[in-house]
C-alpha cells in the first residue's frame, strides 16, 4: 500500500510532469474511485496546475480558475506518464496535456479515491481536517511524537498507523521505524521514556528518507507487483534479522501483519543503557 514516501514521490513526479504544461482534457471512467463525489466535475480540471500539496497520504491539487482535486492512492493506485496513443491497464482517469502526453491514474483494485472540489475548500474537507501531524510537512520531534501518540491505549504500532494521530505512516514504515528504534510493536505508548520517543522520532524520519530514496524515479513499483523487498524486517518472517541474525517473527495486530525481531525489539522495556537500537 502506498504510504507517505510513495505519495510524496507521486507529488514530486506530478509537479514535474505538469509544470509548464496545460491540461487540455480531463476524463474519468465511471468507477468507485469517485464514490461519494461528482465524477462529472473531473472534466473541469483543465488549464495549469497552480499547486500540488500533500497531507499524509492525500494529494491536494489546485488548478487555475479555482478548481481543485483531492486524491488518495488507496492500496494499488499510482500515476504514470505515457506518450499519446499508448493505452494503460487499469487506467481509471486521465489528464491530457497540450503536447500530447497523457497522465493516467491507474488503480487495479479500485480502493483509490478522487474528489473534485473547489480549491478553496480542499483543506476544509473532513478527510484533511481529521489528519494528525505530518512528519515530513510539519516536522516531528520526540516530544511532538509523544504528544500525538502517547495518550493512545492501543499497541504502539497500531497507534502510529492512526492517521488522526500521525498522518502518513502505514504498515510497512511503522514496522520499519519501530525496528530502527529497537521498540516492540506491542509496547503501550504510555510505557515509552522520553529518550525512546526521541529515538522513535529519529527512526520515523530515517525510514521516510529511505522510502523516498527507494521510490525515486518515473514510476513506483509496489511490493505486491513484484518489487524487490528492500526493507529490514517487513515481509521477512522466518528470515534472519539484518542486525542480530535472530529469526524475524510475524503476528497479527488490528488485522494487519506485523514483523518484528524479538531480540532487537524486546517486548519488556529495557533498563537505561542495557539495549541499543539496531541502527538507522
């Protein structure tokens, strides 16, 4: 599933592809990508793109004449750029540029979302208003992370994935950040020390930076599409931990598979000075 790094990469690609160009035609198929929205208004998204912002996993588009679009990639959505006349599997919506290039929104499983709205109302939408702190856009320190997540009674990993507390992290990068910080996913947020919050905030920044570096390029390839697994513990159940060579384990949390190294990420809180995180 696309998470903050993948969505930020999409934003950067789209800004580059649309910069200096005009959309001369916008068209969309009748699919559930537009559930709860007025699909007919998608055709009004013409002219120059004035800005493209990201909040959490959402993209906020502003076109000239005050037209806007809220987009979410869902589980399998992505934007790709194709030459004129070249079709694209699972294309659900398309922007045609004046020089012929077509930007497709492709979504095999149709969990993505698009909602054309006036640009002035984008940030007032409930989906955006309900988001918590965005680590990349807003910054994130240990105390800020503790304030956002520390009051949750959920398991730590589940709390990190709560978009109302912290916007952008999903199953992959929450697991990777916890591994980098040496924290067990089932710890309760209230048990973390100030130093552990600082360590976790640094780990979140590190895993986001790693994700951005890995996703850099014209077209992202997701793990379920056959991409190489470049992550440290995610998807590596039964394999040796890259830090200590213990066997990575997996279990279910809130309906999602969690990956953890039981040695590098002990469930019991460690005394100060007795445990080092497995590194950045």
